[in-house]
C-alpha cells in the first residue's frame, strides 16, 4: 500500500504544473480506440483476436509548439496460449481491466505554424510524437493450464510503472476543435501484467498497444492573442 501511495503522490506532483498556469493554450481531448496485449502469452507477435475497446482522456497544456499532457487510459487486456501452437501445452490465459495514469511530453512537428506571433491562427495539420512515464493498475484474472504452474500462489503487484511512447496526427477543424489519430506502445517495467512470469520468460517485460481516434477542444484566449498580434504589427 505504501508503494501505491508513493506512486500516486509522484504522479500528482509531476502533473501539478498542468494546473498552475493561465487558461491560454489548453486542450482537453477524448480518444476512443482499442488495446492489444503483448507479453508471455504471445509468440512472437501480437494477435488481433485479443483486441478490446479502450478509451483515453487527455488534458494538455501547450508551451508554444509543444505540450505537456496528463492522460488517463482505461480498457481491457487479455491473452491466451491457445492462440499459438508453441504455447498450447502450457495453457495459460488471462483477462482483466487496466487503468493507466501518464504524464507525457508531446512534440508537434509543425505546431509553429498553428499559432504564429506574426500571423495569428492558421489552420494546420501536423504529425507529433509523444513519450513519458506512467503508473498502470491492473488485476488480471488468470487461468493456469496446469495445477502445478509455478505462477500459482504468487501475489504479483497490481501497480506497475510504464514508459508510453507513440506517434499521432492531428488536423484543425477550426481554432477550437481538433481531430486526429494516435498509436502508442506502453512498455511496462515489469513482467506482471499478465499474471505469468515464473512459467514464462522472466527476462521479457510485458507491454500493450493503444490506438484510437481523437476529438479535442482547445481552451484559448483568442481575444488576448489577437490584441497581442495587433500590437506586434503596430
């Protein structure tokens, strides 16, 4: 419990700067999509048989061209040895909900064009990359294929650290509304996400993918921006 409290405290402290600035250049977005697991129960690639609905909400604070974002991602992960001939003799399978809390940086590769000091707002489409740190809570419901499985009786931790990385593309409908899509990989720093370690590959950490479409709304003080641009032109 102490480790959980430390994790939550750390994430709150890291996210604190998001709430310490004015309301200029903020964005809130919702991303419905899908999650796919990768770990001890996949060999050697993912299978889309284990795809599940997931959804993400993000709060972003823009600093000129780039952003600091706080995400909450919730969905389902599952894996089944029966999907792979090499794993069938072990016979493990799992399914469970997860929630990820992440603090990430977002680098917009063409963001400089969107809110120019000289020209004001310009409708822009731009790719971006993202990376950060996260805390992932999951409680997998595991069915072991053998009553002698080495994993039975081991109380694996429910909280794990992760390293989310990914790419995305967004385009403006207008100054306020933005649409896009993104694909991210969540690299966990443990092998506990699927409830299988002792009978699996203890040297390969678990991971999962999330991909989805994004609808965002910007909170921008357009009036103040316009006054600033007029002063610069004068």
